[in-house]
């Protein structure tokens, strides 16, 4: 069974093909260089780039898998949340394809896609899922496929956003996460940063204080590698403390970590030594992509969820 998944929620055009639950092709056309000049994603430019990329990228994905459109059994796309103009391109394209082919269509929540990418075959809920990306820092209790309880979220910046902003303060490129991680590896010692929200009893996150602290230290002219290491350590310690408290309180011993920040090696190492059973997405599936949307749709289809009505529109805001 072939499932096509499309994600155009932000600045990457993602097209993925999944066969019987296995990722076969996962193509991502990144717009990073285009938006870099503006210091952030320009929504209108993003939509136009998606429009240019979506058809050739889908054709290439099918060619790489050695199949044609008629071989598709299910078509899926991200319905939201995200930039509405960007979402509409992939979502409408996928709906049109599903309608033309007469195949079931699944409208997928972007965060369910991220979670699906980290969810190993055979692992049964309940478990915890941390989604940490450039736009989200959410901790969920996954009770079942399609049933999520939000335990906590960021009160200000998303984790990835903080990495991106600190990277900019340090004169590094975008996306900042991998750059900060690389620079931090050069440091022997870390400049200590205060770990956020230590006093809370809930499961929220906050990263804006770390960003402000980084700005102060940059202005004092302190060495950049030690600063990058200090920021990264505090951000990771914060993520780990909240997640471990939630694990303690709920009794869950299994944790999925998804979203772009899940690629951070120091975060992976810290969570692995914490005594939980932790799952990360395979390489290439942590950042925004189409295969994760196909994986989520495959699971929904297999579990007997009804396809989504084609009259359903895309939406910028959509709680999971
Ligand atoms: O999931 P994603 O591709 O897009 C969103 O939905 O936002 O996540 C991108 C974010 C960026 O903020 C990027 O800096 C961050 O994930 N990121 C990382 C690493 N790789 C990507 N953050 C920390 N360490 C990394 N190695
Ligand atoms: Zn994402």
C-alpha cells in the first residue's frame, strides 16, 4: 500500500512516499537560502516557492519510487497549523490529486506528523511525546492515535526558535540549531546560564530568558563557543527537567522526541541517560517533511479512521 504525504506548512516543501508503513522516498525542497536575506520566513514568498516546487517534487518522488500516480492508495497533506498561504498550496494540490485518482484523502495535523515520525512500529500508547521545533515546544500525553492530552507548552519562544535567535546573536547561519551545536563542541567549558522555570510544578517551557542572557553575554564580549555551550546546556537541561517531571508524575516510562530540535545530539545523549525508554525520529525525519505526514495517514487508514471530507479547508490555527 502506497501513501503520498505532503507538507507545506512553513518554508520547506516536503513530499514523501511510504510503502506499507516504510519510508521509501522523502524529498524536501528547502527555501532557507531564499528567506535568509530577510532574517525570517516571508509568508508570501514561501507560498510562491511551494507553488513552483510542489508538482516537480511530487513527480520526482514518484519517479524515484518507480511508481506512477495511479499506484497511490492514499493521499495525505498537512492541514495545519502553519502559514495559511503555504499550507493551502500542498493541501489543495493533494486534495486535487486524491479527487482525480479517486483515492481516500487524509488531512493531517502537522504535530501528529512529527509524532508519527518518531513513533516506532509496534509501540503501543500511552506514552509521552515532546515536539520541539522552530514553531512548537509541546509536551503531550499520547493516549492513542488521534487522542492527545497537552501537558505543557512554551510560554514564549519555541526551543528551535531560541537556538535560531542565539545563533543570529553569535553571527551564525540559519537554521541555528545545528550551528550552535557545532560551535558548542569547540568549547572546553560552558558559561553557566540559569535553567528556566525551575520553580514551576507544571510542564511549561520558557526560552526567552536564555535568549536575553545570551545577548548580555555577547555584549560583554565573552567567548562564543563557551557561550553557545552554556546556552545549549541550559536549554537541554530545561527540556529534560520538564519531561522527567512529567514522566515521574504520570508514571510513563516511554518518551518520543520529535521536531527539528530532536536532531540535537547533546539532547539525545541527555535524555538517553535519564532512564526512560526514548525514541527519536530516524535521520532526515526530525525536520519538516512529507514522509511523516504519509506515516500518520498510513496509521490512520490502517486503524480504520474515515478519510477527511474534501470540503474541509486548511487552517492556520488548530490545536492537536
Ligand atoms: O521541525 P522543524 O524542521 O520545523 C518547524 O516545524 O519549525 O524544526 C526546525 C527547528 C529550527 O529552529 C532549527 O534550528 C532546529 O529545529 N534544529 C535544531 C537542531 N537541528 C534543527 N535545534 C537544536 N539542535 C539541532 N541539532
Ligand atoms: Zn514542524
